[in-house]
C-alpha cells in the first residue's frame, strides 16, 4: 500500500511524523502510539521492522554520549531522548527504504526546493559511487605501498594529498560531463 | 569509534529546530543569489560527490578513535564560499535523507554547522590569506567551530558544561589533522592546476557578516 503513495506524500508524512515526535517529547503514551504508526508503515510497505530498527542504531553514539543524563538529569529526560531519537531516525530510515533517490529528488522539486539544489543533488548522487570507488582504489594503492609507521602529521598530509588529487579528478570529470551535456543540447542561462 | 558531528532528531525542541531551519534557509537563499549559474551545476555536483567520497578517508587519532576528513574548507577553496554552501547543503541533505546521518528536523542546524561554519567560514579565512597557512587555519577552524556550535546547540539536553570542553578539545585534534590535510590538498592543487583554486569570489564581506551573525545566534542559545 505505502509503496503506491507518491514520494511527495511520503516525504510530507515523515515530516508530519517527526513534528509529532518532537511535539510529544514528554508524553510516554504518545511514543507508543507513534511507534505503532511506524510499525503500521513498515507492514504497509512490506519492510521488516527489524531492518528499520537496525538502521536507527546510527544514532547510538549520541545516546551513549547522553548517558550521564540518566543519572544527573531530570527524571525521565534520558528515556525521552532515547525514545524520540530512535522514533525519528527510524522514520527517516523508513523514508530512505521506501523511496528511490530519483523519486525523492523529484518530490523535493515538487515541494519547492530550488531547481539548482535539486540538479546538484542528482548529479552528486550519480557520481557518488564512481568517486567512492576511486577513493577505494587510492586507499588500496596507499596500503600496498605499505606506509607503516607514519607519524600523525604524515598521515594527515597523505590524506590531504589524496583528497587533493580526488578533487582534481573530480574537477576534470565535471569538465568532461559539462562538455557532454553541451553536446547533447544543455543550454546554460 | 567515529566522531559524528551531525545532530540527530530527538535532541532539540521544535522551536529550536525551527530556528536552525530559518537560518539555513536564509543562507541558502543568499548563496543561490550570489551568482551561481547553470554552468556550474556539473562542477558543484561532482565536487559534492567528491566531498562525500573524501569523507571515506579516515585517519586514526589517539587511543583507537578515528576521524574522517570533513572537506568543507577544501570545497570552499575550490568553488568559493557561495557555491560551497550549496555543495555542503546537498551533502548534508543526502546524508540525512538516505543515510540517516543527522536528523531531518535538526538538519537546519547541521546546515548551519557545515555550510556556515564550514563553507563560508573556511572560504572567508582562506581568501583573506590565499596561501597554505590560510588553508590550514581554514581547515582547523571549520572542524573546531562546527563542533563547538554542535555542543552549544544541544545545550538543551546535554549540559554545555560537560559537552563543550569535550567537543572543543577532541575537535582541536581533529582540526589539526583537517588543517594539515587541507593545506596539503591546497598545495597539490596549486602545483598541479593553479586554476582549480577559486579566484576572488564576490561577497566576502557578506559571507563574513553571515558567519558572525550565526555565531552570535549560536552563542546566545
């Protein structure tokens, strides 16, 4: 069912859900209701709730950092943070799991996100995996040259040179992309 | 453990999240007006992907912790502050929507931390000096300011008396590495392709004013 809703509807639903979570930070019964809604959303989209929960663990470092609050903070504050954070991250994970990136970008454009930002995002998504592979090759090459026992400063410089040459390759690639776009009739204003 | 900077949802009240979004929307609107042409779309898109990819380059810091490059200052060196704001906006947006790294309501503040205290601050500092020390300081300040601002923004839930010193000290180390890396990347670019370093971008004073204004808002939280 949920997979038939348009991406725009899903984006709006998730934002409404997040606002509801943030507005009921101090109401434990609301957490249960919202968790139920999210569970319903998972079932409607035929997603495993466990998968969504696993994705929600991204926020774990922040929850660990906030542990002292459980002892010194006002009673119930830490539980409230944990509940709202997990619910919010899970809702975002639900959106990511149900929506492909091109659909998300189109939904953003329909919702009034400026055209330039949407175009940049689409292009970033297109080349993300290409450049991530390039970084992977660079890191492997560095490991193969076995720079064991580099000092922290040397490590930083080597990381910087890698980032620099990555940027160079990216710039050159963007020039080729731009040339190809012009040849296919792209007309910059 | 990887030091994460992006605030998740659940730590901020609705009003505070709205304040962050308000600032972010203003800054993005200004950046869009500061002469970003269609010609630059492929360049900004591929550099955004490269900033993402550069964040895969992790380096160990003391005691088993590691950090990764942030790349905001480097993006500003190549693209100038305004285009870098848009690039960082896209990076933060994709991280929040697809990787759940950073919340959607909290994204306004994450944009302030990465686009204002990253791209704009880095761009202003670099273009004031335009040399390797300038790139170092730009890299250092973007890491340090982003962390201090994040601690201050979360002050509602995690008392700043605890988080502020921890974040400031840990990210001073991250900042040293980011500074060294940014300077090394800048020198490499300068040698290999001097035209890849952004010439004087317009609106430096406006950029500095925005950084100061956002800094004041964060300080007064």
